[in-house]
């Protein structure tokens, strides 16, 4: 039940920061360590769904979109959230698949104040030790629902000036969700993605953010073509190449989050 299950949302309002890659690889590592793990894909782009299921992602039914559609149409087939969970090819790892039509429901779901439905649905789940939620790059209905449902938030971050300004706004938004809806929500860490350790600017920015008291992880994630290859293979690095440098970096991030 919820007391035995940790729910972590991977979120940044900026696109292209590696949310789906990070969520899937951390979930894969949890599963590889023998922890029953669920990834919930709330992004209409469905990148996490494709990453974990490959060609099998086509035609998944029911999906998370069907669950949310039911909230808006009581004549639609009655679907429990657990009915939307499908196994991946990887032991101990399951997924709630996303589909593009999630985008079509967002405005109506928000206007009808369905913001707690995801939290309530996750609380009914049993048998999972870790739940990861991949979110769209915007603070809309799905992201707010995820933050309300989660205990932890991991923020992927690019080390540049524009991203830094956006980070302060993001932290304020998460704090507002905590204050208004979810007092248990904690920003577990800010992880530098595609980090270049030899460049002065990224290292200096991380030091400055830590000096400001922001929860920047010591672990960082490097850029690598192997990540793109893992996307093409629909196989997270924990399974594709577990001794690769970036796979070990993902493991270090997970270890740091679990301390």
C-alpha cells in the first residue's frame, strides 16, 4: 500500500532535459534490483511508453488515456487504474502507457477539478515498491496531479543561465503544490543532465546553486550516444549495457536519492 510505496515524479517545465530517459532508466534500475516498479507515463508524446515497450506500445488498451477519459464520460467503459498497467519485457517493471489523446482531455479534467484522482488511484495500488511518473514539460493538469500524488520530485536540469532562471520558478511552483495540496512532497534532488565536467560554467553553476541551499545532487549524468542507442533498442541502459559509464551514473543517482 501507499506506506510501503515510494512515488517519485520526474519534472521540469522545460522540454528536452531528459525527463523520460531519466525516469525510465531509474525505474529500470529499481526493477533490476528486484523491486517491483511501475512507471506511469503522463506525457502525450509517449516517449517513456515507447522506450519501455518498443513496437508493442502500438495499440495498448486500456491505457492511461482510457482511465482519464472515463472521468469525463460516465458512459465509457468502467476502468480501474490497475487495469491500465501492462508488463514490460523487463522483470519487475510495468508501465501505464500514454497516448497522444491525453492532450485532448487536459482542459476538461482541470475545469472539472479532477486533480486528486491520480493520487487516489495510486493509493489503491498494491505490490509496488517504487513508482515513477514521467510528466509533460508544462505545469498543467497531469503534472499537478503527479506532484499531488508523489512523495518525491526529481528535477533534471541543464547547466545554463536560461535554465537557471526557470529553475527558480519551478521550485516556487513545487513549493506552492506542497503548501496547497501535498505537505509530504519533497524535492529530492536536482540532477545535472548532459553534464560536461571539463567545462567551467556548469561546474560553477552547480556550486552556486548548492551555496544557495538548493538540493543539487552530487551525482551527474553525462551526454552519450549510447543513450540514443538505448532509445532505438527500446532497452534502458541497466539492461542494454549495465557497465557503461552512463548506466553507472544512473545507478549513482538512484543510490543518492535513496540515502
